[in-house]
């Protein structure tokens, strides 16, 4: 899985890279600000983005909104800020995870797995709603096991 890191603090960005690489994930790009994160998401086409909320140029939530509008992928926000309004804004933007700093590898990896599973589930439901074959929605994605069945159940109930 290819991951984009958007973090303006160099030490945290390096820590994130190391955690991801230890988990056998490929860091395909690193951004120091929100504008660069959007540009790198466009050019590198990552499978997942991890973005800090407070970045220069463009905050992480606006960067996430732009990334998701162009090419939906799971986005996990990392932030030292946990105010309710900020977390609600993140949910409104459509991010799939919110992780408070400081965090450990034991926190990051489950947040990534959960974000990927929720993204796969949403993708399956959207495909089902469009009438396409849902069991192809997450084909080959171990984090999405069983999602197609749940997605069809949701659509069938609607």
C-alpha cells in the first residue's frame, strides 16, 4: 500500500515514515504543507493519506477535502488538537480516521486498518447503489474481507 504523509514537523514526519516502513507500507510521498499534499496526491496517486491538521499554506482538513474531491482515498488525520469542533469538521470533510498526537505505532496501524476498512465498505455501498457488482468493490483487499456482503445488505435494506 502506497501512503502519502502530510506533516509540517520534520521529526514527526520522519517518525511516521519509520512506523509505516516497519509495517511494510510504502511511503510514496512526503508533504510539508497542505498545498504540496494535494499536489503529491494528484501526481503520486497514493492508496492512503495521513495528514496533520495544522499545516502551512492549506490546513490538513482542506487538503483532505480537495484530495477526496479529486480521487477518493482513505484519509487519516493526525493532530495535537482534539477540540470537538475540529473533530466534527474532520468528519464533515469525510476523513476516515482521526488520531491524537502523541501517538505510537500501536495506535497508528489500527487507525490505518480501520480507515481502509471503512473506505472499502463505503466504496462497496456506493457501487451497490449504482447497481454494479459489489463483490468486486474490494477484491484482493484483506482489510475489506466481508465488506461486499455487508454492503449488499445495506443496499437491499434501502
